[in-house]
């Protein structure tokens, strides 16, 4: 987590994109760590929760708390395209 926050401070990205959980690695960011990133930067943070059914936590309840948080669920679109 420290390395991510340090990189944000050094590079000041306009957009941060986090895949949680990440495919194919299966890495999961802790919700508190993601919230820490959101609070650190005023720019947009996109959290892709396409694989939320396979993890125990989600940022969906936090959507109204942070104006710079965007949340995506790509698997919804995938299932619609298969029909």
C-alpha cells in the first residue's frame, strides 16, 4: 500500500484504475486501502469489481461517499452480450 501511495504522490496521476479482484492473479485490494487511495487523490479512481461475486467485499455501499469514485462491473455487460 505504501508503494502505491508514494507513486501517487510522485506522479500525480489524473486517473487511477484498480481491478479488484484482479484477473488472472486473483489479487484483492482491501476496502480500507482503496478508500485510503480515494482520499489521497482528488482525481478519478475507477474500481473494476467485475469479479465481485468471488470476493467478500465491495465498494458499492461507498459510492455516494466519494465524488471521485467510479465503480464498474464488466461481467454485467459480458452477460448481456452473450444473450
